């Protein structure tokens, strides 16, 4: 490749990476909105259930199960958004003591291990979802919901979590800062420190 061709390709590569990070960030943000909506719906359903049981003296059939499925789904679907904000619990004593190159290496190794574990969970979560879908499993309750619906949150949430982790890994390896959420401490390095 000639020098002129390299110079023309570099801005396009940068624009593509920014667009990709933007798209992954948008998907992660939408996951956060979906998770928040599920939590809000759970609160409303819980209030309705309390009203039905204690004020109307009526039985509840689907409310408890729905709240459980919504809260678990919110946890799974919210994974990419929390990763984008760097909201997962971490201990940063060791990274703070390391020099910047070693800190980047530690971050890359940690992200690779996390991708491996989340990938395994996504794979087996998909198997569980597919099995429940193929065999038309239903819950053993009066409501009898098809279990593939709540089980779908496992591969979907962890799959999108892996995508966000991969974007973070690419950002760490290439030294980019645009993989994280803009203005969020810790989006690059440890606790927002510049390397």
C-alpha cells in the first residue's frame, strides 16, 4: 500500500471505529432503557398485586411470576449498559499501583477472561432457551407462561454484554477513549485516569 493510500484509509478506519463504538453504545443504552422499563413495570405490577390481595381481597395469578421474570430479565438485559458506564463492582487497588502500560495489560487480560466467561454463559443460555422453545416448556404455575420467553434474556443479555466487552477490549488495546460512555469516570483506564 502506498503512503498516499495509507493516509486516505486512516480517517476512514477512524470513522468506522467511531461509528461502531457509537452503534454499540447505542445498543447498550437501549438495553439500559429496557432494563429500567422492566424494573418500573415490576414496581407497578407489585403495587397492583398488593391492591388486588389486600384491598380487593382477590387472588393473584400471574403477578408474582411476572415480577420475578421481569427482574431477572432486567438484570440480564442491563449488563451491557452497566458495563458501558463501568458500573460493575471492581477493586482498583492493584491497577492504581501499576504503571500505565501494565494497567492496560491487566485491563486487557481481565476483559479477555470476562469475555470468555460471559461467552460460555451466553452459549449455554442459548441452549437453554432453544430447548425450552423446541419442547414448548411451560412454567408449573396457574399462569403457565412459555419458558422460552424469560429464558431468552440470558443469551440476549450476555451476548450483548460480550459485544460491549469486545468494544472495551478493542479500545484498551488500541488506546482509544471513545468506547466508554462520554463523561463517565472510568471510561478509560482506572477511575477515569488518563494513561
